């Protein structure tokens, strides 16, 4: 019984220490996203949305969870003509973000690593593979707690056994707390 009490007490202390580590500052972003890229064989533009959640770990460094979904049509050239396929790409990435506040603006840079999911229902194809993004942007303060974000990333995916280099540009509202 004494061992059980010791274990419960230790878990209580660990839980309290974990709660103390929850960030007290951060931001939530939601906006429009344009993803341009593809492979050497096909390329195109995909339009959609991006959302991210950042919690500050220390004053200028935070941890980010970034989610996005873009849709559109890719044209793939074939020997006997072009083939169009509706395409949907979802990304789930996480990583550190460095930022500094300078007056009404907050420039930032981040490195995100995670997964991307490609689906093309026209050809009954779906795949999930590695994805990463390196980029940054700037938040412009409109009113207290409400910012307008402009962001650009070099988004790389690894679908179909190859590497796709994409440019992802996003803009929207960021709420700082």
C-alpha cells in the first residue's frame, strides 16, 4: 500500500510540473493558402487553407503545430495528350519558431517537419509520406491581440517516390494571447 501511495504522489508531482510548463503566451492563425509546385512532369496551383497554433516555450522561441489543406487540378502530360486530375494535399507539421517583436510587427522563421497526404479521387490514388517546410513571415498588429499574417514557406513533399518542391504562401488573421 505504501508503494501505491508513493507512485500516486510521484505522478501528482509530475503532473503539476507538466502543467507548470504549459505556455502562457502564443497565437492561433487561420487563413488562405496558395500552394504552387509539383514535379518536373506536372505542376500547378492548389488553393485552400492553413491553420497553426503556437505556444511560447521561452520569450523568443515557440513550438508550432501547423495544419493545411489545398485542392485543385494538376495537368499531367502523357504521350497521347494531357490528363487532368483533381488533387487534394493535406499537411500536418510541427516544429520550432523563432520570433521577435519590433513595434507593431513580429517577424518570424520556422522549421516544420511532419507528413503530407495526397489524394487524387479521379484515379483512385492516395498516399501519405514525409513533408517539411522551411520559411517564415510577419505578423502586423491591427488592434491589440489581432494581427494580420503574411507567410511564405518552401514546402517539400515526397509523394510517388520523388521529391516535390512547392512554394506555399498564406495570409490571414492571427490572434495573439
